[in-house]
């Protein structure tokens, strides 16, 4: 049986001092940044011993990852995802550059979730499917293998705030001792046969 693991984010208190200068739609899940985008200034508002390798960014739709996490993603799926550099100012005034990035998933599968076997429900407005929502704080998700294919990192276009990873990528994360995420059970329907 193959397991896929989704991970959730650890909260840090941040500020975006230059929010009004960011490109339109910057916080949208499907925003595609320029590959040469200048670093985004981010301020950590409280003193932390360290910033995790994976955590919620300055807005809940933004994920911040470390350089180690970025390198692992690029090893598995080079050029498929987006990393926006950040200039991180810690509460003590120390400035870090090149250590963390805003991570934007580049692989969204269409109709990738087996709803009747997942802790996910459809959300409609005036009869139109808008998005999916999880029905548990620790949701189990069954993915359609036909939609996921050989991807290592993906989200469903209707459940963009859940990022799923392959077994191989998850094992590599554990070997790197990456901090800030917790795994949740997620499987492919092909693991259960017809």
C-alpha cells in the first residue's frame, strides 16, 4: 500500500512592509511569479530561535520554505514549482537573505480527489462548484492515481491549501530532518485495486 503525505503549516508571526508594491494577485494560489522576481521583504514580528523549514507565510495562502526544502523540491521536480526569494528581518534586526523563500506549487491536478473516500466536501454557490473544503483538522485524502500520475508534489485545483507529496519525497524530507510540518494520511486509489 502506498501512502501519500500532505503536510500542514506551522504559524509564525510575520509582516509584509511592502505589501502595496507586490504584484496583483500575489497571494493567490495560482499566481505565477517572474523567475527573476526581487526578494520580498518580510519581518518576523517575534523573536524565534529559528524559522522552520516549512511554515505559513505572511498570509495564510503563502507558504515559506527553507533553502534546504527548496533544493529538495528542485531535485525531485526541477522547474515545476516557484520560489520567491525573501529578505527576512528577524525581530532582533538581523537580516537573512537567501535562507527562505515563498513556495508556490506549480502542479494542480483537476478532479484529483475521490470525495466519497476523503475527509473533503464540495462547496457550491448558486449551484456552481467553487472549491473543496476539508471536514476534519486531520483529514484523510484519497487521490485519483490517474490524475496524480508520477508527480512528487501537487495540490488539487479545488483544494489549493492542501499540498500532497509522494512517498519518495516524504522519505527524503524525513532524512533531511525538515522542521515545521506534520504529515497527514493520504493515498492513491490505485493502491486498492478495482
